[in-house]
């Protein structure tokens, strides 16, 4: 089932927040991927809002970035 506009906006906001926090830490995408133990291409697609990450990926990224989940989704 296709995503509605509100859901698409949540995914884009999440990706933008991951990117913002990663850049604040001066981390490369590759470094974040290694810290989170996920594929580099997945980090790229998340930051660009191209995929809807699973809850486990959201938790993994929040731990790797050392932030609360709320910091990523709001």
C-alpha cells in the first residue's frame, strides 16, 4: 500500500534528523554505517527519505548516534 503524504513527511524528517545529527558529530555515512552495523547504502537511502526503516533500524541508529529515538523522529 502506498504511503500517504503525512507518512512520507515522517520518513523524510527522520532521514533529515539522522543526517543533521551525523553531521553535527562530523561523522561520515560510512562511519555511521559501521557504528550501527548496517549497510552504507541503507544509511544513504534513510537520509534521503527513500525507505521506511524498520523499528529495529531506528533503535540501532539512535544507539549508534547516542541520541533518544525522539530526537530522530520529531
